[in-house]
C-alpha cells in the first residue's frame, strides 16, 4: 500500500464507531423502495462535507460530488442501495414500515458513508485525479409492486427498479464507472463478477362473476378457476425452456377470492419471468401470456396482463484486478480467510439492477460477509459489524482511490477495456417496449334458464 492507501485505512479505523452506528441505525429503520425517506436523509446528512449534493433523485436517491465538477474529469460512483424487504416477521423489523434489511443493504450505505469520511481528507482528496460521486440509490428489490404501479400511473416513476429509473432520468449520465457492493453470508470478502438473470414482472388480473358457490355456481364465472388453469398452463411451458437460458418463472396468487362460498369475481397473480439473456425472457414472457389467455378462454373469464420491465442481465468485467488488489490490501490487517479474488464468478439466476448499469458502463462489484443466516429470510442478521460495515467502507474507499490515482490510470484502462451493451436511448426504448398491457375480454356462456 502507498502512503495515501495507508492513510485511508487509518481514517476509517479512527471513525469505526461512526460507521458501525450508521450500519446499525439503518438496520433498525428499514424502509421499502421509493419510500426510503429516512435513510435518504441520513445519507444526505453524512455527505455534508462534499462539494455538491443532490437529493430526491428517482424520489429518494442522493448523489454527492466529493469535489466541484470539472469538464473532462473521470467520475467514479461509489454506490449503495437504500431499500429493504417487506419481511415483517424478522425480530428487528421496523414496526413503522413492516420492512427489514434481510438483504443487508444497510451495510452498503454504511460502507459508502465510511468511504466518504476517508476520501474527504484534504491530502487524500488531492491525490485523486478525477471525482468521486457518493450515490445512494432507491428500490433495488422489485417488491411492493402494486405501490410502484401506482407511482407509474401517477407519472412519478417509469420503472420498478431504482437504478433503471435513475438511468432514464439522466442521473447516471455523468458517471464513468460504478463500484457496488453486496453482503454475502458465508464469505469474508470476494470479487463479485458473475452475470445474473434479467427479468420482466407480470401483474395478472382475472375478472369473473361472483355467485353463491353452492346455491348457484352455474350463474358465476370463477376467476380463481381461470388462475388455476393458467398456473397449470404456465407449468407445461417449462419443458420448452432451454437449460442454457436459465429461465425462471415464479410467482404467487396475490388475491384468490373472498370466501369459500363465493365464486371469485377477481383473482390476481404476480409473477417474474427471468432468463440470462433478453431474447430468452422475451420468449418465455410470450409463453406466459399465452398461458394466461388459456385460463381466460377455458373459463370465459376476462384477463388483464400487465408486463413491467425488470432488470437486464449483468455484464461482467474482463479484468477485476484493481478490485482484487483493494480487497487484499484491506484484508492484510485481519484474520479473515474466506476470501475469493477470482475474476470468473458463477452466474446468478437471481437479478439486480446493477445489470442495467453494467450494460451502460463498467461496474465493479464486491461482497463482504458479517451476516449470519440466509438473505431474504428472517435468519439474516449482522453478527460481525467490523466485517459488515468497516471492511466494506475500506474496500469502497480504496477502490475510489485506486481507480483515480496516477492520472486515473486504472479508471482509463477500465474504460478502454469496456464496450457498452446498449446506448442509453436504446435502453429506454427497450425498457418501454417491455412495458405492456393486454386485455382479454370476458366471454362467458349464458347460463341455462
Ligand atoms: Zn435482495
Ligand atoms: Zn440485495
């Protein structure tokens, strides 16, 4: 490590309690996507020492420039996700929101706050040949879908994912490279450079006709029966999916009726349709819609199929040696041993809106541990705050510095090695084309007199 790198580590060690307090505070005050007002305010306050801070981006996003912006400079975003999950039975659930941080995003925000403390040091700041943008982004978890659909109808957002929305709004236009983090129970630290699935989401409503389920079933049209046929029809599509596309189709009945003795006049379903490439999930999405129509046709119920653009597959980097160096520098001082610095990482069949960012610019990602249990489950729990928050802050800060030191040599190499998958204009056009609505009219057969 050079003198500046040593100084970055020293500053973060000296501010250990502040960083842990931030991670802990956010852990206990989880908020759902596009509603992270408290967390957003906490982050903005922590950015007070920077040159310029913008708030309210894609509703709750915060973007803070370390130094005054200059034309032609390289800008690296250190990014953290503000949102949590609608898991209300975790012992640390925020009672006001019913949300809990079972995906560990609190460690991301704590890490970015800690990195800001170190990079704001005058000597460190002056050693950066470019600018750092500390970015807190909303709504990574694609949940609370009806609420987001409402925001879309009100014209407040276009997409369910926070980074997707920030791209559309132009808030990532002046960023060259992004650095992101995710917690990973069972790991101490790792380079995260695997691809992931992309997806679209489906909101389906079947409309039937209520009737007494025992006294007059012949007078009703059963919306739940339509959903039941549709679910079977979805399942029979599965044999047509290619293994190489890693297609995942999964969901649930969000409303299946009101009572056992009432024929359901409404049934609703929420599904995700995922694959590791865009044509494959577009193809599976068409088969999904066909299965919904089958339910409607077989029962005479009407159907509305709303398709919402989700996230794109992640584009891995060719070379992550800068990230590997940052992780090994930080880990020298610790006894953690479960460290992976491999550039080639396994693909995830889950999804992230870092996929969308990585289609437009280079994205470095890393993992740290410090949590017990399983993500997206009530067993998720921070157990090692040094690893979860402080180590994360150190890696974030070192990445910012390592990319921008020596005339931003590493950042320039990263940019030279990278080819965007899509332009911003084509991205917005693709996302808009993936957002559709279809209506199947009710077609009941008249009941006998
Ligand atoms: Zn998650
Ligand atoms: Zn997550």
